[in-house]
């Protein structure tokens, strides 16, 4: 995986989980933190987050899986023949991706009509 691909995938992961937490867990105490994205032992970007503990665990778990993916080139996780996610985390991430993907799609449509 290239540093650009890792950075892009990490930013997408971060954005999706942050959006999900903001919309679904708005009444839960939040934790501030920074996800430091490393490529070949060098920090290539830092992504600040403000999410609940449950979402932080999911973010760190998913980032670990992303960073340590043995496939090259890395496929989409849902198209991977041997996903490395545990079943429970897979289900959580699927819900996050589905919800946030829909929200981001609706945001784009709203921007087209309500500039």
C-alpha cells in the first residue's frame, strides 16, 4: 500500500466514524484524541477526533487492520476473500459505513439543490 492510499483510506475511515458518532451518539460523553497515521514508521498525517469510547475503540481497531493489511494491492474490505475483522467488529463497521455513506451522499445532494 502506498502512503497516499493509506492516508486517503485513514481519512475516509476517520470521517465516517466521526460522522456516525456525531449523529448517533450525540448524548454520550466524547473523548478527544488524535489518530497518527504512520507509513514505514513515519507519521504522514494526524487526524483529530472527538468521539465516544465505543467509536474510538472501533476507529483504532479499524485503523490497525487497515495499516496491517497483508494484501497488495489492498482490496475493499467487503470484497476481501479473507477479511481480518472479527465478526462483531465487522458488523459494527458495516453499520457505520452504511449510515455514514448514506449521510454523506445526502449531504452532496443537498449542496446541489441548496447552495
